[in-house]
């Protein structure tokens, strides 16, 4: 395998994971949460995070660092509506870092490059360069806007013009939302057939099990974690389902008729929709809230696709990440709040 093929494989893997990152993310400030990455898991506490990744040779490497809640830096990020944007922004930043770390350590190198790196005493050939990560991010944003904003809007507009239906904003927004959901489900179903993605979904399940184990108060160990389910109400899968429902309502309230204005509004309103959806998920995560629990039920069902039962060694990696984050949390004397 040439170095070009290695870079191309890295690009494809990272690009696919970037599209799935909101799905693989779970938890919210100030709760324990995490994210599945390539052959590993990132766990975060309010003031720290740790990413644990299993390399192709079986060894485990970790990366940890302290973090601060956005509201601790600026009080404005603790306000309703804005706190969701701040938390999601921080989650994406940590997710990018964890994904880059996992890609650099979990993707096998070309045999020749590996030997040369071994002689030099480093792993430079396996690292994901900054330009590739920047290109992946730009590609992922463009792909997201095209697939989930442009395509559904074009399809709904064509239906309206060819049939004369969808005259009201609500009807138009409803069909637009159904098309968006169909695209999302199709994309998830297709990528779930990929071997690499299936392993990521197993790590996703491992992350959920360990979070449940921690929240239960029982000793965090493989046997205890494996007893829990893989479906978690604070999962990014549930969040995206709520986003789609909220977006239908928000778009229906916008008084725009032309294609250009509708398309622009769908981009501009993304922060508002994300902030509202965050508040819905946060409220729904409170125990005993049945009404709001119904809203995240479709997301829990969808986690049958995005989470898979993990092996014991995958749960071990998740525990390793949690222990690393919690150890750093204790060193900082951070106060962990569990709802």
C-alpha cells in the first residue's frame, strides 16, 4: 500500500466518522458523557476528558487534558438557549481532537512506512496531518448542508410545483422534514453495513454501558457494565431525532416562500434549532418525565442501528477512558454533578 492510499483511507474513515459524530456523541454538561471514535472511546467529565484507543498491535494509548465548562468562562453561556450552543460547540471541538488522535493511532500504516517509522523511533507516517483534518471538516460541513438542507428542500419544492400541494408552510415543512428523515435513515443504514463503522457502533455501545454503570453507583468494571443496555436517552442519535422534529416546527413558522430564502433560513436557523433541541433533550433526561421521554423514544429505537453490543475488550477501553477522565477530574478538584 502506498502512502497515498494510506492517506486516502484515512480521509475516507475520518470523513465518515465526522458525519456520524453527532450520532456517536452522548451526554451533556454537567453529566458524564463520551463519544465513540476509531477503535476507541473518548470520555469526558465536567473538567476533564480522556481518549483511549487500541492500536493495531494491541497496545492501548490515551490522551487526556483538562477542560472548563463554557459557563465558567463566561456567564452568558449558562443562559437558556445559549448554553446548548456552547456545550455542543465544546463537544464538537473535543470530538474533532479525539477523532484525530484515534485516526493517528488506530489506522494501520503501510508496512514499508511502518518499518521506516520504527527505525526513526516515531509514528509520523500514521499521523493525520492538519490539512487533511481541515479538508475533512470543510467537506463534512458542505456534505451536511447539501444532503440535509439542499436536497430535501429541492425535493419538497418539486413536489409542490408538480402537484400543486403543500401550499401552507406547515405542510411544506412537514414533507421537507420527512424527506430529511428518510435521507438520514438511509445514510445510517448504509454506513452501518461497513465493517469499520460496525466496530465504531460497538464502541458506541460500550461507551453507553459504562456511562450507565457509572451513573448506577456500582463499581465500574466489565461485568457490571455489560449488564446494562446500549440505549441511552442522552445519545446524539436521540438528539438528532429531536432536532428533526424541532426543525419542522421552526421552519413552519418562518414566513418565507421562495427557494433561496427558505434555503438560507435553514442554514441561519441551525444554531436556534440546536439550542432548542438541547433544552428538550436535557429536560427529557430527567427521570420520571414521561411526556418528554416520548420525544426521545424514536432516538432510543434508532440506537438499535447506531449501537451494537460490545466485546469485553471494547468495554475495557471505555472504562480506561472513563478512569482517565475521572482521575484528572479528581486532580483538579472538580465537582461532578450527576442528575
